[in-house]
């Protein structure tokens, strides 16, 4: 298990952001490259982030599939590894949780627990505390005090909490509390005749909106995704999730591209980050490699033993293209995947404007420029 490094500021900014006349959306039309105000990954964070990065491509071609595998199995990569625990704490811990707190303060709809989900929220809180203390015993302690009482200590944040499991008088909002202790976004699904997303804390959604999806079924949520219905990916995933057993967690990865080191690219904050996508075609190659990030979600699927709810964890990792290009097998593979990605999938992922340039950029930034990557 990698121990968390000291927390650092999660982002650095290349320059102050221009502001639109209405004071909300940034505009870039007259801003020279290098002065865009888009958050980038600080150079001193690159080594740790790369060593733990869950590079998602296992072939030169990517298609949606019900790509689930047992959790907790370590994955070795060319430069490190990931996947030992269902919770993942790294050097961004304090900064990402501060960012989450700030987002929730501005927009309380990012977290919710429908009334019938109280028991599931308690279950999620205790389960995640157990996972944290098992994976990182130097940083987190969960001490049973007898009966349903526990003492929790988070040495990274200096948090202490004494609570009685299920007693709302001891923790007012268990979902909110556990959301302040893990870097993962959390969704809890209630299993009735289908699975329904009835609780969660989601501050780092990749172009979707938790407030909008709250109360929707698993099948409704996946409605906009192309191909997966014809190819039965989602109905198979739904069957699989309904049969999920306690103590047998599974995981999958998902990916997209983000302009800048931006965790919060939720639909509702589009006015803040959408224009950054639009200005990409006009930036120079150096800045392109620094700003474009491969965004990978490690998603865990866990049946909570007490309440029977399904817990869905989403841990988001971001790495700039420039860093991907330094690892030769990653550079070649990602170039091939992007060049081959079908139009409808590129469109859904919001990559129509950028994917060719990403593929070309990766090809021309190898040790022997262009060698190794093939255009199909
Ligand atoms: C085995 C389980 C699952 C599979 C195979 C699966 C598959 C997918 C796929 C292929 C996409 C499209 C992603 C992309 O191209 O960027 C997607 C999007 C999404 N998934 Fe899942 N998913 C699973 C579990 C879940 C669960 C449990 C939730 C709980 C809420 C969820 C919520 C979402 C959301 C909100 C989106 C974005 C949809 C949109 O853009 O409107 N997924 N999923």
C-alpha cells in the first residue's frame, strides 16, 4: 500500500482568469496562450500521480463493455501500480476534500440522502471508515467502544468523532460526514424492482449532474450513453449489480479527457469550464500537452451488508498528456485508441473537437517523434 504523501495544493494556475462581462464565465478570445488561467498539474506532483495512475487502456481499440473485475487486486503498471484498496488516499487528499467542502457550500445539491436511505448512509459511513482504517492504519483509526459506539480518528485532517451507529443524534448527516473523509465521490443505490440512485455525495462528476439524477433508476441514468443499449452493456451491468454480494466488491474504470486539472466538470458548472474546451484548437502545442488531461475514474461497486444498498464509488485521477507521453507504451497506446475511437463515442465523451489533435500530438511527442503509433 502506498502511504499518502504530505498534502499539497491540488492545482496551480497559469495566470488570472479573464471574466465575462456578466462576471461568471471566463472568456479566452483575446487571451494569449500561456495566460489562460486554467488549472494545471504542478510539476512537483507529477511523479507521485504518475506512479499511482490507473492507465485504463488494455488494447489499441476502446469499446464500452461490462468491464468489471474483482476489487483489491493490485495492478502493476510500467511506472508503479494501483488498486490494492477500495479507497485511495494520496497526496491530494487534503486539497481535494477542501475543494469538495467548498463546492458543497456553494451548491448543497451535490449531496443528498432521500429519507428511506438513512440506514444505507450509516452503512456507507461505517463501511468506508473500516476500509480507510484497514488500508491506511497510520492515518485512520476506528475504535469499537462496545454496543454500537465507535470512536473515529482521522490523523490527516485532525478529525475526531464519537458516534453510535444508526443514532442520528450523534451524526446529523452520515453521507455528508463520510464525503468529507474520502476522495471518492459516492452514490448509494436502493434495490427495489430496479436500482435507484437515492443518496450520494458527488462533487467531481464528469459532465453529469447528481442533483438531476437523484432518484432516477440505473437504466434511466445511462439513457444518454450511445451504443450501450444495443450492445446490452447496461442491462448486463444492471443484472450483475442486482446480484452483487456483500464482501465481494468489484471495480471498473472509465475515462475521458479534461481541459486543465479540473475535478469539478459537472454539467451545472459548464459555464465555468465549457469555454476552456472551446479555446483548445487555438492553443500552441506546448500548452496543449500541459492543459489536456487524461481523466480516469476507478469505480468500485460494493453491496453494503447491513442495508442491502449498492455503494458506487468514483475516484478521479488526472494526468497531463505531456506526462503520458513520457511513458512510451502509454503514449503509443493512447494515440492509437484516440485515433480509432468511433465518432458517436467521441461525440458523447465531448472529444469531437480534440481527439484528432490529441492523437497527433501524442504521435509527434515520442522519443523518436511519430515512431510506434499507427493510424488505422
Ligand atoms: C457495472 C457497472 C456500470 C457500467 C458497466 C457502467 C457503464 C457506463 C458507461 C459505459 C458510461 C459512459 C461513460 C463515458 O463514455 O464517459 C457510463 C456513464 C455513466 N454512469 Fe455508469 N456504469 C456502471 C455503473 C454505474 C453506477 C452504479 C452508476 C450510479 C449512479 C453510474 C452512473 C453513471 C453516470 C451518471 C454516467 C454519465 C451518464 C451521462 O452522461 O448522462 N454508472 N456508465
